[in-house]
C-alpha cells in the first residue's frame, strides 16, 4: 500500500461541514431502523466495513462507536477522508445506485455497531421521510462535491491540452466523477510513465484506483471500467426508456419515476446535454443569481437517482425497432451500443441535437485541441491568457463569451449577421458590451485556420461576407456556437420527420389525428414520444424542455392504461 495522505474533504467548504457529515438524532435513527430489513452488525476494532471499489455497498448508519473513512487515488496513495461518530453515516451518491464506491471504511479503535441500508431501502427512506431524506440527499451531494475537489479516484495521464485528454477530462467532469489530471511532461508524470513503462503511443491513459491501466480508452470503455455505465439485464421490461439525459429527458425521468414507473435513461455522452455545457443560465425561473448548466443538470440527475431511475451513460441508442412487434402490439425495442437490445412499454426520445460543424478550411485537424464546441471550466483553464475567437451570435455564444472573457487576453466574436440583437437576449448583449477585452465582428466568418495540428493554432483568416475582403486574426483557440442539427439519424426511418429532420408529433405526425391531440407529444410510432429540441416545432429553451418532460408523463400514463385495458 502507498503512503497515507491526510486530507479533509471539508477544507474547501468547511462552513458546510455539519451538512456534509450531519449527526442524526435518536428519533431520526429510529426512522432509519423502520426502513431497514436487517439487524445491525458489530465490527471489531480496525475491521473493514467496506473497501474502495466495492459494488452494492450499503449506507452504514453508526449506532455505537466510530469509523474511519478513506479513499485511494490512481497512484496507490491512501487518503484519509473523515472520522465518523455515533449518529453519523457513510455514503454518497453512488450508494443510491450500487456503483463502485469511491471510499472504504474501517471500524474505529473501539469497534462499532452499524445498520446497513442497501440502495433500494435507502431510496425508500429518502422518499418516505422528508426530514431525513433532505439531510441524506444534501450530505450525499456535498460529499460528491468534496470528492471531486480532491485527488480521490483515477489519474488521467497525457499531454496537457491534447484532444483525447481533454475529452476524457470533460467526460469525467460532467459525470461528476472524481479524478486527477497529470501532465506527462511534469516530473510526476514522467515518473509514472517510467514506472508503467508506457510508450508515447499509449497516451493518454487512465490509471484506476484498482491499479488497472486503460490505454487511450474511448468514453464508453472508460465508463465501463470505472463503473459509470451499468450492465443492463436483457430480460428487463421498463415502463419508460428515455433516450437523452438533457433537460427534457431528465424531467421525464424524474416525473415518471416519482409516480412509480420504472425508468431507464440513456445518453451517448454525459448527463445534461447541451444545457449542461452552458457556462451560465440566468433566465431560468427560480434562479435569480443564475446557475451553471452543469450545476442545474447535476441537480436534476441526482433527483432522478433519488427516485430510482436507472441511468446507463454513456450508451448510444443505434436502432429502434418499428415492425409489428413494437408499439401498440408489444414493447418497443431499442438497440444499444455494446449492450444489445433493451425493451420498454414506452420510449421518450429526447436525444436533442448535435453541434453543427463549420465549413472552415483546415478546421478538422484542430478539433479537440484548438477548436471546441462548448465552454466549461476545463476549456477556460486551457485558454487562460490567450487570444481566442468565438463564432456565433445566439444565446449559447453569448453565455460562452461572458464566461470565457475574464480568463482570456482577448476574445473576438465572429458573427455572420448584422449584429447580436436579432438572436441574443438583451441581458447578454448588455453584458458583452461592458467587457473591454471583447470585440464583435459583424458580417464576418472564419474562412481558414492556420497552424500546426496537434501542436498549436496561431491564426485564422476572417472574411467579410459583404465585401469578400479578408484579413489575418492571431488566435490560439476557436469556440464554435453556430447552432445544432437534430440527432435523428439513428431512427432508421421508423418515425415521421419534418423537412429539417426533427421528429413530428401529435397531429403533425403520420398517425396524428384530431382525436389524438391529448397525445400531442406522441410520434408516428405507437408508444414512442418526442420531447425537447429534437421535436419539430419545439421552443429551444431549457424551461420548455422541462415542461415537455413533465407533460409527456401524463400521456405515457394514458398509453400504459390503454395497454393494460387491452391486456385484460
């Protein structure tokens, strides 16, 4: 075992210590006892309660004695996390799902007596007792934040700023998965490369806490080995399968699961969709000070887990079956990458849209290194002190500009139209005008990128769309916010689409009639619905996506009730 590193995950927010590690009163512990179906267990001094990486680990509530919680990083260093006493409990968000635990626990010097609640019992307690449930959920969420802020979890080792390293870093960050990034050019990085005998062609690697080394893994491979992606049981029949974990998909999942339906949520990337990549959302109802897209969608995802939603991320839906065995005559079948088919009584397609790529000469070699399609803290740190260009004039571009400007030396917005007024909210326009290191080029577009791919972008050719004149703009990074295209190619012709490729629903779909207006979100295949940005005619706003996610559940109940009647 490696050296012991003493850290207190409360340090970054010590004023919230009582919320992260609350002590339950005796009457609250009695509530916990009512939800347990097992007797408390006694542990001898120093005995292991559970180990880092164990699956299906219950939350342990200390009735007597104390326990010590620890973590481990990919460099085999054990990290002391917390000393727990009577009335306190172990666990964080993974205890709601049975995923591999980030921490281990040992009984204290006098031993302990603890009561376990598995994931099912724990979720029942959280939903069944508003008082205790609020305490537990707040603690679990804050503990995950604390773990993310520390070095617990796998090590990502690679060339700083490389496309693959940034991809893996963004994947784990947006999944709120604790990790540590190590530059292969640093002293510790070179030492680790020597210890593991890694050739440059193997980078980047993920060094797991178990010691396993993943060489140049895809997001899907990393998800499987790190325990992010569950193994689905092929014989399961879900009430609802939701394709897409953005605002519309997560709202569907939360409302459906809270009403007792079994729900599976799938997403090819990370929870949150495009909204999750938004630097800051300031016009969403109920958040007067604004909130980052990642924080908002992280809360929604935690809420879904609370109600027992099964999340399978990252898994790609590659095919939907639309023969006589689907829809009104039986379950709908989806084919998933890596794991084959899953079946559900109803399917909600909320897979949104994918970022549109720009037609810029020589742009593809720079994608991932110098050209980016979202702006998170990862990218902000990467381009600190640099000159950058941001292409686009909509709200997403405005939010990104406001977020990135304080980090960079200079930001140039490249806008095809006459200005920002036609496509951007007024509060963003006003804020951009107050930024002294931002300028806006109108009637303009990037025509070409110049530099050394995989090393450094150094400039771009800007073309005026009216005069066709060009000039050279020195920049290091480009951020693209030029809209999106519907993510419907995988539907293989099973659903009716409009001329732009968005899913038709309700009266506008192939089977839509006036009698089906009450199923306004139903697509042309029975039992299949569409919500959010992927639906034809939708309003491209987080609030409307959430509203459709809530509304579709009532329509799902109508379909399930009709199916039950037919079955009788």
